[in-house]
């Protein structure tokens, strides 16, 4: 019998096999049954860029592709237990924090981030205008106090971050990415990725900034449609590319390019907004796929075989 602490041969072989496994991203976010954003977007986008998502459910959106109607938060103990069970088993490279539902959940997530302080944290702040004002204020205050001091990169739309971090802005000119980064730096955030900065030439700017400089500035042509789920897609893509060991500037450019291509290939599954196609690269080059006889494939070619089981 092998000594108690000696790994068995099968265990050694397994550990050699998984040494080349994809990087793992621990994701705190709400479930989104529409697939527009939330955990479904995180899992799909992370896998698309080569990472393995570890999704921790913080609650569930009641929504369709057009709007969010409500949200139900998970119990904070359930959120903590999900995350700690995974962290005790799997080597995690980075943490992404999406929408977490209430201050209690933010508190347990902050405790976990403190316990694993060596892990970078990518925090995404979505537009919360669909929510009640009191809940918005309580959530934003808790996020500022608990999560931002541990955040490596804060991601958010220009207007969302402006209204939150610079509520007393009085200049007629809108704040620059550096202005927003300076406000974030006051609560401990070293980097801010500001998206959706509108320009009069039908382009949108996205900028990675610190309090002292703009590190990355990318402009993309504005789409004449409304998307749902772009922020979750960008933030998880950034987290996944960083988890693979890419430096921040290059990871930002790659994540922005990934988002742009996802939006360019966007689709409308329902009657609401366009969703990013997070697997745009997997589309067939030809408009029609052909079978081995050179004939166009039909739905019947992809159907499951019939079975005779009766219930």
C-alpha cells in the first residue's frame, strides 16, 4: 500500500495531463435566461477565447432580449459556498465580478477576494436603470466600499461610470477616461476600461486609462442597432485573455477586437435587441454547407436518430 501522502500512479498521470489545461476564471454573475448577458454570456465568451469559466450564480434576471423586468438574488451563504468549494479544488487565475444582486452578496465576494488577494479582479458595472432607486443606491455604495478597493480593472460604459463615480460633475464637457480613472483611483482602482465614448464622426471610443495616462484607445464604427450583453462579453473576454498570461494592454486590444467581431456578427433571437455572436469564428465560410455528395445539407442530416422507446 502506498504511503498516505504519496500520489498514486494514476494521480500523477492525471496531473501531467491537466498541466496544459485552459486558464480558469471564477465568475460571479446573475443567470440570464435570455442568453443576452449574465453567466450564459460569461461561459460562452470565456470558452470562445480559450478559458474555462467557473460560474457562481449570484441570482437570476427576469428578462427577455428587450428589457430586464426584475431580479432575484441568491442567499449570500449559497454564493459563498459555491465559490469556496471551487476555489478549494481548482487553481483559479483571475476573478470576474458581474452583477451580484445585493450588498450581502458583495460582502461575501469581497471576503473571498481578500482571502485570495493574489488573484486579479475584473469588475464590471452594468447599467442599473431598470432597478428601483433605493436598491441602486445601496448596491453602488456597497460596490464602491467593498469591491472597488480590490479591483484590478473596472469595466463600464462611459455614461454609467460617469454618473456613478462623478455625480457632481459640473463641466459642460463630459469627463474624459482619465477623469473617470482618477475618480476610481481614489477608491483603489488602478485601471479603468471605459467603453461607449461617443464621437461625432459615427465612431465609438473605448479607452483603458489610469489616473495619469490613457494606455489604450481604440475607435470602432458605431452600429445603428441596440445590443444587449456587450459589457458582460467584453469584461469576461478581458478576464479570460489576462488569465492566459497576456499583458494588460494587449489583452485589452484583443478583448475589444473580440467584442467588435461579436457585435458585427450579432443576431436577434427574439423580438428585442441584437445579441453578440460570441462564437462568430465558428461560422462556416460558405453560406451553404454541403454533404459528401456535393448536395446542400438539410435539417434531416443533423437530426437525432429515431428511437422506439415508449413511456
